[in-house]
DNA sequence: ACTGAAAATGCCAGACC
DNA sequence: GGTCTGGCATTTTCAGT
């Protein structure tokens, strides 16, 4: 079961719900040139098969009090998987951490952290990150602005 | 107009629509202990004031044929803003580029690129990125897996 | 087997309290 | 902030291709 099983109508549906998850079935079916019920069936199948993993509101982080993002590169001391799991558990518990990727190479993690200001960020570093056992080094980069905000690649 | 003007019910609403953008007003109002119409009013206000910027489906990039992500760090030759705009325009046009941030420092961009495989990634580098005028250097890092996938910070 | 149509259920928006 | 009603969307079932 892969991308091949999607026809052009399925892709059109995905494109539309990517842009607006709250489209009514009527609007959606009209846009993809189908009547409501086959359109509803296709949507349900796309959900069941996992092409659509969910529908989420997107919030304005700045308006909510977190206008600053910081990218943090974390290197763990070379130990076994226990450390990785402990680190990942901590990261998942911190609300400041929005995204986290395990990178190839030397036990490297890349994090995006959202904070109110640099004072809060310093607190995050000193009171949170450096307290996680096994953290060997930390490097921070501050973005100026977001140039492109994508949700998912579709074509 | 800032985050202060949100009370605990507003925050509860944001938390719920963040998790599921397709909740019906009935379900939503039940979860935040409100009756449907004041709940609808609050949602509308949150949308109008920009706390909620949109509702989007989240798709499974791997299932759609793009299982590999690559982080690309791009440095531009030091020139004026024309180059930045040209680069950003190009990045916005490339479907492979999901996210792009302009970083502080030396004309640095950080990109996340989604590709089918490393062959396609090489094509992206040679036929796309290196063709953009002003690109001085490119560094790629490959993640193994996504540890945390956040949508927005809320608390 | 997949598409289109129709009926019944349930949801939403507005005026009003 | 809560209640109610008219109108519409959704969903399920059923028939057609």
C-alpha cells in the first residue's frame, strides 16, 4: 500500500484538506468534481490507511506569548541507548520543545524551542537541558524569521 | 492584544482544536464545559484575532512517497537583499522544501527538504539549489527519525 | 465494485432571554 | 453565558451503471 494507489482525485482531496481541514464535504466534493458520498468514502479511506494522520489547528505562537524560536543542537556523551531514551523522554515532556530530530552521526539531536524571550531560553538551557544526564554539548542558533512554513510535501 | 486576554477556557479551546481541528462544536463545548453558542463565539474571536491561523490536515509524507528528510544549511555570498529575495522566491517554489528559516549570522538559511530517496536529493542539490544565484556553500544533515512533532507551543 | 441519489439524523447559526 | 428553533450538512442506505 503506497502512494501509487492514489489517483488524481485522491491527491486533489489531500491538497484541499491540507489547505483547509474544515472544508465541508459539499465544498470539498465540488472542488474535486465528485458528489458528496463518494468523496466522503475516499476521505474515510485516506484516513483509515493513514495518508491523513490528523487534523490540527495552527496557532500563532507569537500571539500566544512565544515569539522567539531557537534551534538547539545537542550532542550526547557516547553511551548506550538508555541515555537516548532518557533524553527523548525529557524532550517530550518539555513544552518549550516543539520539534526534535535524531540526527545521523554522533548522537546528535536537533531541537526547535519556542520561548517568550532570551531570558526564558537561558532558563530552559540551565534548568532543563543541562540537567538531562548525558548531555555533552549544546549549540544554539537563532533564526530571524520563517521564510517558508510547509505542512507536508504532496508533489 | 496579547496572550493575556485569553482566559483558561480560551486556552482549553486552543488545546482541543490543536489536537483535533474537526471537533464538532457540540463536542468542543462539552469538553470545555460551555454550551455550544458561547463556545462558537469564542472560537470565532480566536480566529478573527489570529490566535488560530488555520486548520490543516497532516499527511504522512512517507506514505506519499517522501520518506526522507534532509536538513540543508545554505550560506549565500555576501551581497545585498536582492539575493535574499531571489533565494527565498526559489525556495518557495520548490515543492521539496518544506520549511525554511533565515538565521542570524552570515546570510544563512536552514531548510528541511523532503525527498523520495537520496538520488532525488542529489538532483535537488545539483539541479535546483546550486543553480540559485548567490549560493556560496551547502551543508546537509540527515536525520534518522523524528523524536517529537509539535504543532505549536501553548503552555 | 464503484458511483450517484434520497431520506433520516444530527449539527450549526441566529435571535432572544 | 445559556436556550431554542429553523435551516443545512452529514451519513447511511439503496438503486443504477
